């Protein structure tokens, strides 16, 4: 904390004097006031670290060229989509280095669906990146042949500069983005560069960002990080690490981490309801609405194109209603679905039918004047996404359908960091066996709650002496 305070002081003290303020107290009042919007952006520019250079940690680009790009270029030539993200791109030298590497192998890359996204939190540094004009010293790590082919010598405000060719710029889109905020992306990336950035965050934030990166990678995608950085948290499971000649690289193992933003498709025939659900879910940074659909036909195409983690599905839709579409989903492409229904007797019956078909959960549509509509929808979406990721992870670990018993430790929201709850997944054909055997999988000490969700009614009526006799304060809660 003292080091960070010293860093803030050294970077802002001169600026505070230059704008005529007496000290940090007055400056804090300014940046926290409505009139301080422009100054807050200037403050970001002063506080961010923008050290970079062309082909920094060149072994990354050598690996990119020899091991990763050949397959992606072949994919692009066959009509495929290729996306690369340079996160925290500073003044553009990293994304331009990536583009130059691509162009050295595919000079007409811009003719294909091959694009690079470059983002940074600092709008001033992004303006320099878009301009793409650099001093000669910045190009010391660029080969003479590459400089001759892709740069033009020019004069900017009387100073000699080297400007990046428009053919290189055509591959790159520069956008402002805060890595701590919600990410607006709909698709995933084949490659992500985020080097020497996450080290500036505390450990819980690092783990969250690593997991979000893992969730944005395509299967077999690659994440390049700085040599002093280490992936931690849930992302350690989803990213396989490669270290060869100081190469800092992680490869996706086709598993979305538990704590990445849940990607949601909203399906409802009412535009008003779609907008309300989208607004509520979008207010949660751990949920990302990636698309909307007004009917089953649109939803089917959106599932194919967007590959959501979770679907919210209206039960009362025209043509093919929600229950009919839910049956198709569970038969053709099982995924977590949260049903949205009216709070009527008919709606309750339909919700029970949806649970029997395989819906993860149900929520009621808000009544007029409800001050907190869908207050628990975001939590249910995140729980659904975590459950799906957990099951997928076990399958990736070789569990398969024959291995019925699953045990895992899952950190639940709102609990202390050192508190872990034992979650026991048990699938069996006999409800009596289930009610007798599941409590036996729980630790003997402490209080526990057993939750049997979306099961046959017999399980709710089955005797549960092991749970009641051996677990002080425990209770059974069933939804069937």
C-alpha cells in the first residue's frame, strides 16, 4: 500500500501544482465532483504505466509465427473467423507488432476475416496508437526490411517520425476499455496478449481477470502473459501452461472457468421484457448479455452463432412456446435454461413442467409497480453458469457418464475467502438410495443443508433418517 501511495504521489504531485491546486485534498474534491469528469480522464493518463516497445519479449512473436499463426491463417483462407486481442495496448506498439507478424506470413490478411482488437484504459495513449507515428528510437527492434516495407518516414510538428502503413492499420481496431469493467464482446478470441499488466492488481482481482480471459478464449486459444506473471485461481484449471525458453504462454483446454462472466441469451417475444431483463443482467459485472431473440426460430440461430452459457426463456411465446422449445434444447443441445413465467396458476403449472423437462430454474415476471423486478435473476444466471462449467470440467477430467459420483469444493459468493462448502453431486435411479447415500458423502462435523433440485416427487417424500439423526440443524429442501 505504501508503494502504491508513493507512486500516486510521484505521478500526480507535479500535475496538481500545474493546474493551480494547493494539494491532494483539493484535487480529490475536484475529481469526485461532477465538474471533474475531464480531470478524471487526465488522472488516468498520469497514473497508467505505458512502457512498451515493438516486439517486446520477442520470443512471444517467434512462437506466434511458428506455432500458432499457421493454423489460424489456414482457417482464415478457408473462410473462417480469426480474432486477436491486445489488452492494455498502450501506444500501439504491441498490436502493430502482432499485425506485422501476421503480415509477414499473410500480406493480404486484410482481405480475410482476420482482425486485431487493441484496447487500453487511457484515451490519450489510444490517440497516439491510432496515429501510429513513432520516433526512430522506437523502431530499433524492427528489422530494416520490415521498416522499409511497412513504415513511411515523415515529419510531425517538425520532428522526424516513422508512420505505420495504412495496410497495417487496416487490421487493427483501437477501443477504450477498462479491464475492471464489463467487457462488451460477443465473440471469443483465438489469441489474447495481456503482458505485464495484471501484476499491478491485487491477488483477488488478478484471479478474476485471469478467469475472464480464459472465458473469452476459443477452444485451443492462446493467452500470452508477461514473464513475471502467473495465472492463478479458477483459470489454472482451464488454461494449460507452456514454458519453453522463458515463453510465458497459456493454452485453453476447452473449459470455461467458473468465475468468468456468464454469457446470456435473452429470449422473449416482448421487446419491453427483453429490454428489462437485459438491463438488469447487464448491471452485474459477472453477467454479459450477448444477444436477444423474439421467438424460437431466432433463438435457435442465436444459440448456434453465439454459443451462450445460459438462456433466459419466456414460457408464453407464440408459434412454438417456451416449453416446446425447451424440449428441443434438452434433446439437441442441453444447456442451463432459466424459465420466465407469469405469476398465475397457469404459469406455476408451466414452471413445474419446465423443471421436469430439465430447466435449471424459474423466475416470475414482475407485477406492476414492483420496485425490484427480477431481483434474484442475476444470481440464478451465475449459479447456472457455474454448475454447467463444473460438470464440463469433470467430464474434461475423464469422469464420463460411468462415473456417477462427483465431489468438488466450490467457493460460494458472500462467504469468507477461507470458507469452502462441500457440494455433492449424486445421480442415481433410486430415490431411496439417493436420500440415504447423499448425506453419507457430507463431512461428519458441522451443520449442512441438503438441496435436491428438480427431482422426482418420490425423493421429496422419501425418509431421510441419516440426515436428520446425524446432522444437527440440517434440513432438506426439495423442488420438484
